[in-house]
């Protein structure tokens, strides 16, 4: 039972107060057809809206089945409209972009009914009103009477207690009006039907109770329900049920609405995608360039590692100091004189001050024993030693030394080609880094293979991109006749026309058949029994011939060429070998007789048989010691010495021999010097350490490890053990990535403006949609949709637009990248440089959705705040 108790409602417009209902009280039976009559402005529609929960009373109470609505909030009224009342409007108020089945289902959807059940219930009620065969028609495909029957079906589908009809036949012809009224009359058998009408004849024919209103006051009631107030229980406050629209429903409503405006939706989404396209293109280029830089860096860093020498100069500090000096303010002088600029002496002073001895053995121990994590940041760690491999040709008859190349050392530069020797390295052989994967990426194998990792007798020959090798190197290797080169140089030196050298070619098989001979540094010395010393025999062809013949063979097992896709290479020499060869030579040298003898006699020079401290030795030199010394000379030298000293006194002879001994010790006069000459090296004491970073970020981590080591040494009071290092790559390219990122940020910032503008445009479009769908808002509110539900509908619309904008943007970007990459490749030769990471694509779509929804917050909030009564009146 419905009770209206002392309802008072007024409207204020400025200072004007309009009383719509003035202390109206009515009691309604559970099943009766009540017609409310009255002229326009009498308050009958206001009464209907208050009973339907669309409008709020100022005073009084509305009680349904003993439940008071006095304390109801918005959510309670939403549930009340959804569960307790159903509306039938004069203009039908169907949602045009939904089928009639979907229109009827909507109230059930808000109630949270399952899909299968609501579909069945909606079909049953539509069948009941005679539309069971037209379920999937749209409202604009139906007559007025049919649409009104759909409205009645929508009002009944949730089985409400009350059916409210506002001029239900006002827009219908007479015949259709009769059909609708009979249908309402039938409903009134089970439910309370309250109809507002201007037509008293219609009320007399179908209603069983007529209430007349005028100026907000009840004039008459044809069949009032009188209640005994003395026995009435006090009304309680209670919510009538749940009413909530799922976000899926909101998406469906918005999607169907957008489908009815395909052109506008497409243009809006395309306009919104412009900013996404711009940012996506910039990110694609930036990502591609950064990947290209990473690859270049990785390759470049293999050519320019972080290098730590046993004796180094801090180039970074030196350059900074010099730049500071150059940037000093000009010193004012009296310009009547000329002054010196001490830049040269300052440079030499700076270089001397920055010169430092590095204890690499200690640092190498630190890397091996401490948990530095350096392996994660390097592609290879290469240790170098002051040891030149002594390599000879296995084919030449004149003991041709290949490495270090005597020809390259001499340069063979005549007077017309000065300085040639200073431009060339005498090293033809070079140790490879210990990273087969990186080498495999940098070089293609033309023939043969890479040396085995554990093989110390295998090398590879490296050619340039055109399969060429410098003729100087070929002369040095003995693959081309050195006599030809000497003839050319001699001709140029005497201003004669040199014979043109024809380009020669070698088959891969010829190169792979090439062998070299490895001669140890100690192999060129022979012990002279008579003189009791070791003698250098490297210029004695007869001595060297068997030495070379019996030396270990070095085989060429492969031919390498730089990979055209690799921007830098780690090998500068022509013949490359593994580190195992270096270790083999060092171990073999340490095991030779001359080295063992020198190590056992640390005070005696094995090359002279004399003490290293020759100065003290000669101060006490006796004539007997001189006679013993002469025995170490050859017979011819002894005869020459006897002739020279025949007329000298013993004192003069001792003085002359003393000076001769001191002179002979000027070049090698220390124990360490002798070991260096013999090629003696300690594997734990390298002369250089080259650290090859994986990328520039890894390079920074390596520098941090070195700084940590230096700080640790300073904390322990070992400041002399701190290291200076050379970072050529850092000096060259340290700011490249920063510059690229800065440009990217700036461009993204500019393009982001268009993205924001696009989002604002979507907000405006959403606002227009709110205005267009005002009646739909009223309809949804009338069947129980909450303010939050209304807001969700328009948020869903902006979500769809944002998703479409982002999707269009990414799709168009991927299409544009095809011609962009083709243009870049034609200009730079770099293929596929622009590429959009999928993560960036997903993030951009999410950003598009976020900005679109953000732009739609104000319109959706405005939609939620719409007065349902006013919304229903809009057209």
C-alpha cells in the first residue's frame, strides 16, 4: 500500500516561490486504477514524479508498504525506482540506439539480474503486450502504439508495485489510445496504476478512482481510502533492494550509441590519434636510434676499451686542466712589450704531473678475488704484456722476420717520403679478445674457421671490406717480394720514376696453406763457453737458420672480413691469435736455460759475465781481473787489445778497461732490464688491462668499480695503489645518448601538446554527447540508474574513444614506419632503424585512454548531476 502524508513541495525562482503541492495526503490501494485530473500547473505531474522518486518532497512523507522514504538518500531512491515503480511516459522515452528487447532488459540489468533470466523475462513481458515477434526492432521501426506498449513492458518487467503513467495516450490516435488504456486497466487488476491525464472522459471510462487537483490542493477524491490512524504502526526506514549498473552495461550502451554516429566517432578517434601518432613516431625513431647507438657503442667499445697501463697519464684530468688554462680571463698587459705564453711548458708540466705508475697486479687480484660484479658489464677482459712475439717466415731463405716487422720498423722511407716509418706500426700480429660471440658478430669467416679457444698454434688473417690487405703488410709477411718494395723506395729516393706495382691476388687455399715460425726471445742467444756469457746471434744467418727451422709452426686456419653490419672492429692487426699463444710463449721463455741462469744469478749480467753493479766493481778492478776479462774476447779482439795496450802502464790499462766495461753496461745494466730483454713476464703482473664494456651504461659501472677500488686503497692508506685509466670512448661519445634523449624529450613535449588538445576535443565531444543524450539520462534515472551509473556510461564512452584513438595511432604509426624506414635506408644505408617497441605501443594506448577519460570527467560529472525530471522533458 502507498501512502502520501502531508506532502509539501515548492519551487523557487529567484524571489518567486511557486507552491506545487500543498499538504497533500492520499492513501492508495494495492490494486486500483487511479486517474489524477487537473489543469496545467495544478501539480499533478509533480505528484506523479514524487511518487516515482524522480522529485523530492520538501515536507511530509511517502510510505510504501509501511516503509518510510523520509530519510532516503540518492542510492535509496535509485533502488526504489528500480524495484517499486515503473514509468510510462507520453513520449515513450525509449533509447533509440537499443533494440526493444534491450530497452526492456535495461531495468533488469540495473537490478543485477543474470543475462539468461533477464532475456527470458523481457521476452515474456513483450509477448504479453503483443510484441513477441518484434523483439529485435529498433524504436524508430515501430508505430506510436507499439512503442507505448514497449514502454509499458519496460515498466512491468521488474514486477513493480506501482505503475505510473504520465499522459500515456497523449501522442496516440483514438484507436491506439483505447488499446493502451485497456492494457493499463488489465495491469490495474494486480497493481496500483496511477495515471495523470487532462482527459476526464478517459478517466471516467477506465479509472475506478479519480482525484482532482488544482493549485496543489486536492479538490475531490471519488474513492478515497480511509485508514484508522490510531491503529497505524509507525513507518520504518528500509532500503528496497539493490540497483547497480555494471560497467559492461555502460560500455554496451556507449558502444551502441557510438555505432549510431560512425562518421563522427571515426573522425573524433582519428583526430585524437594525431598526438599518439606523433609521439609513437618519435619514440620509434628514438628507440631505433638508441638501439643503433647501442650496437655502435658495443662495437665501438670493442675498439676503444677502458685501458689501464702500468705507466699512464690521466688524459681526462690533463685535458680538463689545459681547457681551464685556455678559459682563463685574458691577462691585461702593457701592450708596448711582447710577452711569453707558457702553454708548452705548462703542457709538459701537466703531463709530467699526471704521469703515474699503476700496480696492475694488485688490481687484477682485486678483480679475481673480490665480488665486484664486473663480469656482468664486460664483453672481455684482456691482459697485455711487454712481450713482442718473434715470428719468422717459414718459406723465405733469408730468415725473414715477420713480427715485429723489421721493414715496418725501418719504414724504408727515402728523402722524398719522410716520416713514413712514424705512421706505421711494426706489429703485424695482434691478440684477439676472449669473446668468440662478439668476434663472430664483428667478422665474417670467408674461409676456414676461427682458431680453437685452446689452440696456441692457430691464427687467422684479417682482410678489409674489399678483401684487401696493405701491400706493406704483404711485403712484411713475405707474401710479396721485399726486393720489389726496396726498388720502388730507392727509385723514389733518387727522384727516378718507380716501377708500378701490379695488384696481386691470392687464393683462399694459398692463404690457408701459409705457415709461420715462432721463435722465442731466448732462442737467439747462444752460450759462449770460452767467454762464459750469452751472446746475441740474431744477425748470424747460419745460427738462426736451424733455430727457425726447428721452431714451432703457426698455422693460418681462417680468413676473416669485417661484417658490413658491424660499425666497429676490435682487431687492428692483420694476423690475429688467441691469448693461449701469449701464455704459451711466456711459460716456454720462463723455462729456458738462460732465464733460469739469470734468475739464479741476480747480481751477474748473463750477457757480459760481469756484475750489474759495474761501477763498484771497476773501482777495485785489478790487472789479474783484466787478464781474466780479455780471455772472454775472441782471438782477433785479443790481438787488437794487446797491440793497443803494449805501451800502456797497468794503471792505464785498468782505467781503459774500466771505462769500456761501464760503457758496455749503459743499455742493459739491471737485472730487470735483462729479464725484459729475454721476454720474461709474470702472468699475474700485466703491463696493461683492457676492459671491454658491453655498452655505455656498463662503461659507467666499470668506472664505478675502478673508483671503488681507488677509494678502498685510499681508506687503507695505499694511495700509491690508486689507478689512472684512459677512457677514449668516453672522451669521444659520452654525451651522445644524453643528446638523443634530450631531443626525444623536447619533441615528445611538443607533440604532447597536440595530444592534450586532442583530449580536450574528446572532452568537448563527450559534453556534446551529454547534451544529445539528456533524455536517455532521464530514462535511465527513471528506471533506477544512479548518478554513478550515469557517470560510468560517459566514462565508458571516453574510454572507447581513447582506445580507438590509441589503436588508430599505433596502427597508422606502424604503416608510416614502412616508408619512413625506406627513406632512412636510402639516405643513410641503415635498414629498419625506426621501430616501435610493443611496450611503448601498449603504454601509448593506455595514455590515450587515461587522457580521454580525464577529459571526460567534467562532462560525465555534469551528466550525473542532471535532474531526471528536467532531463525527461528535453528533446
